C-alpha cells in the first residue's frame, strides 16, 4: 500500500510496534509513536498536554457495503511510546483533501487534541486518498456519504480505547460530511464543530441565483488532479495541471462540451461539471442528501453544534440559517460564530485583513484561538468538563466598521470592527428598512415621487469584471519555470485564486480577469447602475440578511441582474477617490424569477418584479460614508455570462447584447431592504 507522509518524531525515537487498533483493522496497517509536549503553535492559553502520540496509519475501516476507508488513528501515548490505558473521547475528521495533510489535519487536529486526552481519527473519504471505492467519488454528490459517516462513528465507538463519545471537526467539505452524518443520527455522535460548510450545493455553492458559480469549475481541478482514477496516469495528471495553469483563459470558453474539458480524464467529475453548468432547475440530483441538507434539518441529531465562518465566505447565508433553525428546534446548545473572514482566514496562521481591508487585531484568530475554542467545546460535551460553555452567548458576530479609514502599512484600509455577543440570529431588534431607488442615482428611505427608469446595455463579450468576491477553490496554478524540477514543487503550493477572495476597492486592475485599460472605477462603467445615499449624518448599523427588489424589463428573453452592497468612504489624503468597499453581492437569472422548479423566459419589454437575495452582513456605516447599491447584468468570472438568447443553459450557440432597465415609481418601487439596528438614517 502506498505510504503517506509520516508525522515527524519528537522526543523519543519513533519506532514500529504491534498495531494498536482492533482486530478488524487491515493487515499492513502501520503504527508509530512519538512524544510531544502538546504545546507550540495552536496551544493558546491551554495547558500543555500530558501525552505523547501513537499513530496507527491506514487502518481500513469497513463500511456496510464492504468498502473500506483508510483512516489514521492517533491515540495518547506514554513516555515509552505505548498507548495509554483507558478510554478516550474521539475527534473525527473526514476529508477529500488527504488525511495526512500536516497543515489542515495533523498539526491543528491530531497534534493538538491527542496530547490533551483525545483519540483522533483522520479518514480519506470513499474514492479518495488511500480509501477504497474508486469511481464512487463525485465531488460532494456522494450517495454513500451519510452511511459512511454513520459507520465510521459507530466503528470508533466500538473500539476498546473509545469512551463512546465521538465529535467531528472539519471545514468546507469537511463540514458538509459532518452535517450529512448528523442526518443519519449515529447513536455515539456527541458534538460537532462545523466550519464554513454550505448546506445547499444549489443555493450558494454551484448555482447561485440560477447562474453557474464558476469557482466550482475551478474546484474540480483540485479534485481531478489527485483523483484515484488517474493516480498512475501521468499524461492525464499533466493535462489537468496544464489546464489549471490556464484557468483564467478557460473561464471564457463556456459552454463546455462533454468529452472536451480538461476534467474529462476523470469522467465522474466531468459528469458533475455538467450538472453544475446545465441544470438550473432544482431536480433529484441537486436534492440528494449529500448536496441538500437544507430542508432536512428535522433529521439532524439533537447534539451540541457550533457553526462558524465569515462574512466574506460564500456560504455564510447557509450556516447562519442552519444555526437559526437548529437553535429553535433542538434542546442541545447550538452556537454561531461569524467573523470578518473569507473561506480560510479564520484558521491557519490567521490574519487581521481580508483582501484590501483590515479589521483590526480582534479579527485575528488562526489555529491559536480556533483550537482553544474547539477544545473547550469538546471538553464540555465529550469529557463532561464543567467549563460553562453552555452558559455563554449563543451568537458571536464581528460588527465590521468604525476604524480610522487610514491606509495601513500593507496598503489596506483600516475599516476596523469589534466582536459582540447576541442570543439569537437574525437579530430581533433589526428592522427591515427600505432604501428606494430614486432619480439621479439617489438611494433614500423616501419612496420615489415620480416615475423613472435607468437602462444599460449588457454586452456579454465585455462583462463587468469581478473585483474581489466571496469565492473558494477558484485556483489557477502558477507555472513552474523550466529551470526548476516540478516534482519538488507541491501542486497546492502553486495555487492562487483567479479572483482575490475578499473585498477590494472597486477599480479594475490589469491582473484581474476581464479588466481592460484604462482600468477605471466600476461605478464609472456604463453597464453598472449606481444608487447611493447622501453622506450619512450618523452611524448606521446593518446586521442580517439582505434583499433587493427590482422592477425590471429587458429586450432579451433571458438575462441576468446582479446586486452589490457597498460601504463608500469619502475622499481622503490616503484614498483620494475614496474607498469603495464591497460588503456582499448576488445575482438572479431572470428565467428563474418565479422559482427554481421551472424556467420562464421574459417577454421583451414587459416589466417584472424580481427579488435578489444577498447574504447576511454586519457592518457599521459611519458618519460621512454612503450606502451604495450597484446594479448590473454580469459579475465575471464569479458567475458565468448570460448570452441573453434564452437558449438551454450550458448549450447556447451565440451571444447578443441586451438593453436592461430598472423602473422606479410609487407603484413600482425598486428598493434595497436592509436590517437596520437602531434608528434608520
């Protein structure tokens, strides 16, 4: 069996010994041990651990259908490297990204929890890594996912070293598998910490507002390059690698055709790509439990759970809603933590900035804080430690804004912010406040007194570029110079996001996809319609989900409408043109204005009411700033470009320009609806 990377030895010399797992493990599984003090990065204020670690690698845990999943089992060891006698609670991480990854799994999970009296099981998902089930992996659309989670938890609980309590951790896909396992209700699953996990692949992951979210096209390259099906097929692996190096060019080549994509060397993943690209109607494929936990919350185990993420994460609407529903439904404690982070900045080394915006020292978590919080959570529910976490605030949110607005050393704007405790989500005291579109681009709490329209031409050959966005996995791979040996440069070390995954000043840049000289402000483009308030006379806090209602018409049978909320800084010596800070955005493909169970083309010239759901935020717009709403018909390559022809999704043959119009009047009041905390401006 191929050998994964070994955990480095510390203290006593690592040595092989008799497999310490139960008799149901596979012959050939290997065990090694090393001592550790349990401190170091990630330890925070928690006392250093008392145990070393003994590792049983590639233990093949059997599933109910006979497929075996490769699992590394980390257990507390004494000073001689022998397993400590006794029974321990277990932390489980199930992953599609390699269980032996030192940065994601070994250091922050195994090397942190085991010295503190936990067993840790890290497992490759079915069809991934060293697990069996080749050909049964479909990105997140895996029919056996819930059963595999259940069987893994119950296998662990039956081991002689288990105290019968199992918790799960993991981010993104590692959070999805927690949710899907919870729906199966394994009796010994006792607590969760679900981080940045979507609960609907349809709503916010792959087909937001009916458009194809292209970061999932990029994500498939991650899963294709190390797919089991081509593990020994170097030409196939190289073809994916070369395509990933050209991802910013490939995004222009939609619609993709079967058998002609770089992913075609892994047919199961190419099949997923065409579901993503072509299927805008919610169907049985989208509704499988591994893809759609939303609407199934009644099936979830009633166990303590934390849901964490960031305002600039693409899935914040999902897990904040999940918390709200489970907090009302379950007797066990549920918690929500949302910081000023993107999909990754909560973890790892952490950061105070995302994109070109700095949120102050309070924004910095990283594994050092993250693990302290996770340890307290699991100590309470897996060990019974009376640390009082059940009495703490149910919701912790970071309210962005209130900084100096100055340019910091890294060139970022000091936007600032602070943490606040709440007892529920959404906030009951947040009032839905309408800001109406008015003539001359005014956004006001006063409804329009006269009829008006504003129109623009959506040219699909020249879309509005994405200047920063809530994306994940949208990685192009840097090319390796000919002078270097690519075998010594890990693929993941070469990855950089096609769209910077965070907020940026809304000016075009030469390095961004779709931008052209002279690289002006997005607000100056003729195909971006801007509505903004007068400079605010006092601070205004907006916290919660957001909606945009527009009365629209088009010359096309189908087109897109995008909406973006911004906090606009006034001109200053540091930022002469101000700083146009995007907070959140979304899209609606007009054919889905009546819902996602059907497609309805538009009648050219007819006026329709559409609603665009934006993800939640928490931001303090300070005095002198403006609240701004940008309306357009493209946001590329965050979303695919609507060709305006009304042809079947993913199979259009041409692209034409469309003239799109927003209408505003008392009888047709286009508006932005914000959850305002306190008095409206």
